[in-house]
C-alpha cells in the first residue's frame, strides 16, 4: 500500500502502482527520509491479505525483510516494522529482531501488534482470533521472554581467546527457562545482545489493554487522534500510566500520526485533498469500514449516519481503539457514512491536515507544546511525492525554530529518540 | 561458526573470531564467492545455541536476515538458508521466503530441516522434539501449503488500472483453504508470486524419511558422504526415488559437501590439515559427538572404538543420517573415538579432501562423472582464506576443462542450477 497512505494514492498519475514489491521505490523513500533526518521509517503490517485487492494493493513485502534490505542503503535512519505477537514464536522473533539490529548497526524497532483480524487468525489454524484480553496477555508474556532472550548474552560473554581455545564464558550466557501461561522457552538466544540492548519497542493500540501494555513495555507509541483534545487526553493518560508502572514518563515518546495535504495556499491544499478524494472507490472504503466495525457493508447507507446497531453494542474483540475512534468522530461531527469514508480515506483515522506549510507548522507546534505529542508520524498521502513536499516546505520552517534536527547526533534509533540502552537483567550491577 | 567449517577455524591467526556478527566479514565472503561465479551461498542453521559456546562460536545471525542484507551487496549469487519446518508457521515462512526472493531478484533458496535437537524443542514449548516420522509428516504438509501460497497470486492478477480504479482481479487471487493434520491455512498470501515461482527448495537429510521427502519436494540436496561409493549409492537411490515420485531425475541436483585442505604439494596439504587439527579442543568434539549420538560424553574413551551400546541400539529420533554416517565410518575404518573427532573436526562428517589442486580436481571430476554428484558444496575449513585458495587454485583447472562456468548465464538461482520455474497450480493451462 505504499504508493501512499491515502487509499487511492496508487491511482495518481505520478504513482507507481506496483510500488509494494519494487525495492527501488522503497530505497528512494528511505533515501529521502534519511536525507531529511527523520528518526525512522515505520511499516504497518498484518499477516493476511488486506481486503480483496480489487481496489487497492492488498499485500506488501514482509516488513523485516524489506527493512533489512533498506538497512544496506542507509546508515542512520531507524527501521521500525509491525509484527504480530499473536502469530509468532518468541524465540524466532527475538532472534530476527536482534539480527536486524545487528546488520543495521542498532536501528531496529518492533511495533508490537496483537492482530485484531479474523482473516489473520484463519492463516494460523484458528476459526477466530483469540479475544482482546487474551491477545494482550500473550503479548505481555511474549515481551518478557524477548527481553530475557536479548539479555541472555552479557556484553563480555565472548572471550575469543585463541591461545587457550576458550571462546565464550558459559557463566555469562544465560538460560531464560521461562515457563508461563502461553510459552515455555529455555534459551539462551543464539545471537549476541543487540547493539541497542533491546530493539526499540513500539506500540500502537489505544484500547485499555493496549494502553496498559504500552505503559509497561513501549518506548514509542504511534497513535491516531482526530483532534488536539483527544490527543492531549491520550498523552496525559499514557504518561500517567507509564509512571504508575514504575517507569519515567520520558521513557516513552508519544507520536500521533498526521496525514498532511500541503499547498502554497489553503485553496491549493484543498484542491490537492479533493484530487485524492475524487479518486476513492466508495466500495473499497465501505468494505474497510465494515471490516473495522465488524459488520456487513450492506448495513451502511452513504447518506445516513452510522446505524444504531453499531452505536449501541458492547466493545469489539477486534481493533477496539480504531473502531472507538471512528464512532467517536462520527457522532461528534454528525457525519454521514459517505463523509466518514472521505475522512478515513487519507489515513484510516489518523489526523488529516489540509493547509499551508506555515499552518502545518503551527499545528504540530501547538500539539507539541500543548502536551499532545512528543513528535509525529508523518504519513504522506502519496509517496514519495507528498513526503518530498513536506520535507521541502514544512521541515525548513521547523528547523528555523530549532524544532527539527539539522543532522543526526547519534547512530542508533534509541539515540534518535533520546532513549537509553536498557540494563541487562542478568548482569549484577557493581 | 563462519570463521570456517573447521571447528577450530576461529583460532587461526588470520581468523576474525567475531565473524558471525560482523556483516563486513559476510559481505567479503559473498563478494569472493560471487566473483568466482559460484551458484550460491548456503547457511546451515538451527533455532538454539550450538553447544555451550565455551570452545566454539555458538550463535549466528538469523540466516534470512543475513542473506537479505547480502542480497544488497551482490547481484547474481544464490542465497540459501536453513529454516525449520517444525518450529515455524507456513504462512509466515512462505511470506518471508517470497519476500527474500523479491528483494534479491529471484535468488532465494530454502533448505528445509525438521530440527533434530531436544535443545531446539525446548525453545518452543516442548519437552522433547516430535519423533522423526512426525517431523517429516509436518514438513510434507508445510511444503504443500507453502507451494499453494506462493501460487496464490497468478502472474497477471494485478491489473493496476488507474482509470477504472480496479487494482487486482480477485478471481486471480486464490484462497488456499488448506485443512490438514498439522495446519489450517486460509490464504491467499499477501505477497505477489516470487520471481522464481517458488524459492528453490533444498533438503539435507539422508534418512529414509528424509530421502522420501526429498524425492517429493527437493530441487537441490546437500548431502554428506565419506566415500565415493556411499555418495554414488545415495545418488542412484535419490534419483530412483525422485522418478518413482513422478518427477524427472534431473529436476533435483545432488551436491555432496567437500572440505578442501589444499596445498601445492601433498606434504603442504597435510601440514595445513594438521595445523587445523592441532587447534581442536577435544572436549568440544566429544560434546558434539555425544550430541549427535545422543549419549553422555562420559561413555567415550578417546583411545577406544565406539562403545557397543551405540553400535547395538535402534535408530535414533534425532539426526538419523548424521549418526548413521558416523557409526558407518567408525566401523568401516576401525577408528578410535580420538580419530573420529579428528575426522569430524573439519566438516562434521562431510568428505574431507587433503591434497593438491590437481588431485582435488581429479577427485571432484571422478565423483561427477562417476555418478555420485551433480556438483559440490564447497565447505572451506577457514573463511574467507581457504575459500580464496580454492578459487585461486582449483577453479581455474576446472574451468580449463569446461567444468565450471566462466560467467553467470542466468540471473536467478533456478537458472544457475538449470531448473525451471514451476507452473502455477491455480492457473488453468490453455
């Protein structure tokens, strides 16, 4: 889907509709983003076809394979991929993440998701996904194991003493011996501790379970909000929960998504947004809305508000935060289904901004200074074209105000975010 | 372990003992091998620490992460990694393999292993590995699913019709809907069909189960034999089984391993082999022998033959072909345990050659022309140094006889091996 975050981006004249499987497209994106000194590239993902494929590219390269390839064409930018804790094994995934961190020189990040879709479950032997709480309980145990595996080699475990023939000190290679509700894992990992200690841990769900999980584990949070108020509420909430979990509030950075439609005037920006909107196929948007809200597309009427059956039922077992966001937005703004589709077309619920570079700058600064964001996840509606517009016209204004780096000061993703290497749990502090 | 295939390679003066996690080491190896026009790089692997680490590097980067990185520093050489069918999910692994095939331009190969070790089982929630036949039954079902997933996008499924907004033809994206003894997988895959159709399928076990599996699925076989006679027997056997499985015998290439110690004279070659042998730590070799034969190291006496308890018991549930090979070699050549360790130190049971470049050439030609090999897996005892010796001194003689390519004639791994892209099972032939 990476002709851009807008669902119809692939239809633009300048777009490469086969971008997903064209490595040269991705190398260009990574090069543009690194030249602009962004913290990281972030790939959303799930282990199933996205929709039917009829109206939008439904697949993409497995994210860590893609990011590993891109790591060899870049030297500084962080590389964050979404991988499911529900449909992977901790030993395998911890090993892959450690390996990506090694070959990238400490630039790997993992966006932990629990996989809300029944379509995903059906690729892994299940008739339906595990329920929401069970998925997060598994994720919590998964992270506990992964951290232990990443710590299982102390930094000085390898002696490499050619003279004596002693390679490593077995006392500094630690079994994990985890036995829990979901997993039993012996360890140690067969990969040295990653350069970052632990690859950066990212989280993106905003349900109650998701926020509690984030408070315990996340170092960066990608989050979707339609308004400053909602974003600020979330920000306060997550920092409070993080402190309650015994961690410093600064040990997690909160990064709302923003989908920027930038024009040199407001009128131009509106024209640009309309150009994208006109390319939408409503049938696609309806199928996605139906997927998110777990109903059949036939319940919707484009000219009517969301039906009562959606407004009056208990919480879903799927993607709670996204369905809650859609309903909240629809009710607050009295939107018809057709208007909802238009709003979701740009960024699936992320904050859509339409305006001039100066207005964009004012908006992100107001969120940042107003306690709603530590930074942003810039989701350009078309890639690379609209990312290049953002880099060329918005970043210089932020740089002029000292709010965006002129160059990288660190080499690792943790350093870009100002986050420390975690201590090794198996290492006695002296 | 990739300072070399000899277990003590890391102790050589020229070796980088931290080679496993040093990407520059691997880039150099890949560059040397590609400049020499080898078919492929092959990485052995397993999801557990290899031994205690005390006397030999016990870990390595996850192989597909490493090969993906190397794919960006090479353009022709094939990239084959070992991955377990016992401790992975078909959807995830099929997707990763397809993705590596995409980013490498059709150079990915998968060496399917079933994971013989109890230490591996303990990293995946099991008290012991599943038994030998059950592992192969799972592998067979796994391959059936993976092939269907790779075929799930027809080559012309993507329309990318910007004008109409139709991206793909859903009738050319196929559900798999597999329901079997071990797996239930819906599909389709969320990755386009790989450039090779299916990544190249490799197999390396020589047990009865392993050979029957290879006859059904393998396109290349890595195999270990101590003598020409054993290799020729295996070659005839596997080609016969392949034909019996309804496949052309040429649709699988048989590639025995060879560990070459090359000197400009026999005496120099013997000195070189002795230099490696002198660096062995017997304690390490004993622990590996004990692991392979599934006994405690204390049952061995370095100066005595293998104890009767090993010679007189039924087949193991672990690595049958390797334990059978060791016992066969020990009995045939009346070896003491100490002598066995020396023989296994170079290549864990693979054929060890000690001699001049001319003798090496004569040997590989006699195996090739005598119906024991379609090619070889060159396992240099030290890397890259002994690979460079092989490239510089042995390959030119083979080239002079027209038995080694001057340059690549194809772009994909299948083309290097002379193997066709498999037809798509979902495509009606016209």
